[in-house]
C-alpha cells in the first residue's frame, strides 16, 4: 500500500527531526555550560537582545514564552534565575499592572555577546546538511 509507505516515511522524518533537536539541545547545553548557561537561558537572552539599542528592548513574559516555547511557569522560574544572576531585570508593565516586562541588564547584554558565537557555531555544526 502506497499510503502506508508514505505514512511510514512521514513518521520517520518526524522522528529524525526530534532526534536532531535532542542532539542539538544537548550540544548547546554542553557548549554553554562553561558560561553558566543552558540552551533555554541563552534563548531568553537572545530574544531579549533583539535588534534595538541597548536597554531599549524588553518583552512581556507571555511574548517571550511564545518565542522560546516554554510553559509560562518554566519561563518564570528561568527568568527568576537569570534575574538573580544579574542578567535580566523585571518591571511592571505600564499598560497592564498585572503584566511583567523583562529586559537584559548590561551584564546580560555583554554575556549574550560573548556566547552568541558559541551558540551559532553549534547550530552551524549541527544543522548544516553535511550530505
């Protein structure tokens, strides 16, 4: 049956994607560990680094959660840890008192700049098709 063969190929492709993601995540964690970060920490710093001038880029926690694919509770714990380490700062949203905005500190921006080439190197090595 041709449909079964197509379905098996689709499932196999999906599993290969999951395996690549897992291998890449592990490599990122290893490479970033020496800088005191894990892959998820870096993703938050990377989102917050944005393209705006230093200090001008901040996001609501919900906006970050959508971009880094973490649950709001996991992200809140991660942000609390990054804040404790002096890498981000939280503030209340002026437009919504229930909301929280997060921004990089100067220290967070410097660390992001230092580890950006490390992260990009791992991505290049892991995701560049070597066939």
